[in-house]
């Protein structure tokens, strides 16, 4: 009877579990979107790592407030009131982060709802881990982002880190879009896209991320971009150099000075004038 009960419980859990595969890249960040039902909006949410079944889940990170962050080392969880999902950030990915995770909703006295997340961490030569770009006030910055081959048709994503460990969305699109001062254009044949930021201000200085978004299930951030906006470049001075003025007294020579030592002085003055002429 007990075996039958356990089997029935496991079957019920399995039937109510959604599954999701997430691919991140070594040294980068993944943002996982854990979706839930509207009726579960008031329940606590959590994210944890565990084996096949949720009963053995460990290292749980839980939120009990919307619009607030919960941190645990390189893991962060944030639930917003804007949609029926919460976001999980895993930063500085390593191969040890691979495994089975669970997005969950706590429901006292009843079984909650779960999403099984299989995380794989890969290395790809396509993308630099970090780059630094320098631009100038009032001008524009062009940032080239590369991405792995498997994301050729995926939405390209660009965001800016905030002091709250979030990555504020700036622009995303499959091929081309202009949004305010931001323009994103993609070249699928080169596995890259270019983000242009125009009319730069001091506030544009900061840390950005290039990434790709996969079917609204997760975002893989692959390259960290440090953008430094400097004051306007000094303009080069143009025109001829200023020639020192020569007084009339230094140019007047008497006829008597053409002999002896006076001759030497005349030659020296003549050479000096020729030099500046």
C-alpha cells in the first residue's frame, strides 16, 4: 500500500512538472524566467538545485516579497509585479553549475507547481569574456557582439548592469531595430550584431552585456562590455606657427658695419631672418 502511495505521488508530481533546458557559457550569466499561474501570484517562490525529484531539493533561495531581490552568492532571485514569472540570475558560470534545478511555488498543505530546469554550461570560442570600449561625449559608441552558432535565429539582447545586480534591458531584436538612442543591427552570416549608442552622455559609462534570448525562457549573457565615456576630444590647432617679431632697430645696419666684426653680425642676422621667412 505504501509503495502504491509513493508511486501515485511521484506520478502526480511528474505529470505537473514542466521542463526547460538552459544553455549558459563559461564566465557568463544566465537569466532564467520561471513562469507560474496567475492564481499563484501571492505564494512564495523559490529556486533550488536538486536531483530528479523535488523532495530532495537543496540550497533553496526563496522570495516572499515582490519587487525585491534575494541573493545567495552568485545566485539572485527577483519577482516583479509586471508579469507571472520570477527571474533567476546565475553569474560567473562554471562547469560545476551544471545540473538539475527547480523553479517552485510554495503552497501550504498541497503540492506546489514546479518547473524542472536542466542547466548546461559550455565554452565557445565565438565570444570574448570581457571587452572595453572608449567613446566621447556627444558622439556615438559602436559595440560589436558575437554569439554562438546555435543562436543564429534567436533574439539578440543587450542590457546594462545596475547597482542592484540587475541587467536593465536596453534593446533586443532578431535583425534590426532603433529604439531611442540605441540601434541594433544583426549580421547572421558573421554571427555578430552591432549596438550603436548615439549622443553619448556621462551616464552611459558603465557595464553592459551582449546576449541572446531563447523563446522567453532564458537569456544567455555571453560578453561583458565596459564602456567608458570621456570628455570631448581636444581639436587640433590649425594654421601656421607664429613668427617672432623683429624690431626695426635690429634690422638697421650702417655701411661701416660691413667690415671686420660687423660683417659677422650682418651674416648672422641675415641667416636668422632667412630661417623665419
